[in-house]
């Protein structure tokens, strides 16, 4: 009896071969899968409605994931259960939609009504299957033929490698569409406002402090510098000249200045010129990276004219879960 570790390695190696076969099938522009893949992308992009993803059993679980990935990356998508479709949910598929149906064998009986419905109403059907001569492949306008490879489970033939291939191909479709759409980080955050991912993708302007920013002019006397830093509560203040941020003064700068006479000292004598800043379009994750890299606790947020519009503190990032 082989050890669990050796079994795990065998499974992963078998599934890797399945992915390798998929890569090889897509490697050339004139290969059947490459041509069908391009056609599928074109069909989804042209559809004025949603991408309806469907499948039964293990393929159904993969279909749900593909639908979720498409929806989160800017392609409106919905999973429809093929069994429920035969009992009324066909009405969820509109004539402006495109359907992506998954079945390893291509002979899943429950898909029959969806295949017929698409043919009857001229709804583009993309079939993802390894059955080249199957009902699904022949009933599809576009057939994404997944290379047949050994299932990782061995003798039981339970869907393992085949579902991994379909999952990967679904991801490839989603990412290809994402890039063609020019889907941005800001767009992505719109669909991912929660959790650590949503936190990292927040704009610094979503977190910034902008009321009563601690700002001074270069000729501000030392006592005013101390009062401004103290009142601000951020451990620093900005120095502004002609509306532009030209320097920053921190608690450390004040402590070092106290070693000398401060009677006639002004802000421009102790400030750090050309301080680290972040643009107003910057992400919270980017701000935290800068704060960590330069071992500072706060960043001024500036606009295109380098005017300070806000301030972000390391605690603002950590409080919402940015890592």
C-alpha cells in the first residue's frame, strides 16, 4: 500500500499531465482548440446579455466556479442548474445570452433540454467537453474539446483530472476576457469590496484624513511646528509652499532640533525635503508597502499638482485588514 504522500504526488503529477495536454492543445494558433477558444471569447464578448454557465455533478461545481470568476472580473455571468432548467429555469436564459455548458463525456442527459432550447431560439452554445462526437459537441455552435487524459483517481474514473482541466480552461476564458476589456484594479475592487482582497484594493482616498490636515508654511516658527504636530495626532506635519507639498516634519525631526537653540528656528530648517508621498489614485496595499519599506508611519496623499489632499497613517491600513 502506497503512502498518502506518494498518492498525493501521483495525483498531482497525473493532473499536471492533463494541464500540459491542455497547454499543448492551445499552443498553436491553428489548432482546433485554439480556434474554438478564440471563437468562444468572441461569442461571449459579442453577447449583449449574460454568460450562462451550466453543468451537472462535478462539472456543475466547476461551472459554478467559472460563473463566479467571470462575474467578478467584469463578465456578467450566472450558473443555471440543468436539472432545474427543465422545470422552469430555462426562462432564466434570454435570447441575448450565451451559454457555456460543461460535460466531460458530452452525454449528460440533463443538458439535453438546454441544448435543444439554445438551438430552438438561436442562443449561442459553447460546449466544453472531451467527447468530440458527443451530443454536446455536435449540438454546440462552438466546441471546446478538452484533451482526454487519465483521471487521477485511477480505476474508479471519478472526475479529477478532467475537472481540473475544465476549471483551468474556464479561468483562461475569464482572464482573456478581463484583459480584452481592459479591466482595471478599480473595476476589480467594485466587485470585491469585502475581505482582505477588498481592503488591499481600496483607494487611499477611501481611507485618508483630509479635514484639518497638519500643514505649515516654510517660515512657521518652531513653537508653531510643535503645536501643529501635537494637535494633528499623526506624529508629523507637512510643509506647503505655493500650495505644493515641499517637506515633512516628524516627531524625530523635532527631537533632534531640541538639541540646538530653537528660538529662531523655522520649519524649513528642520523639514525633510521631497518627502515620500502617494498619488490619490494609489491603493491601500501600495501605501502600506511604502510605509513598511521606508519605516515611516504616515504618508501625505497628493494630486497631480503635488498638492496635499489628505494623509494616511499605517494604522488606517491595518485597521481594515490590509496586509
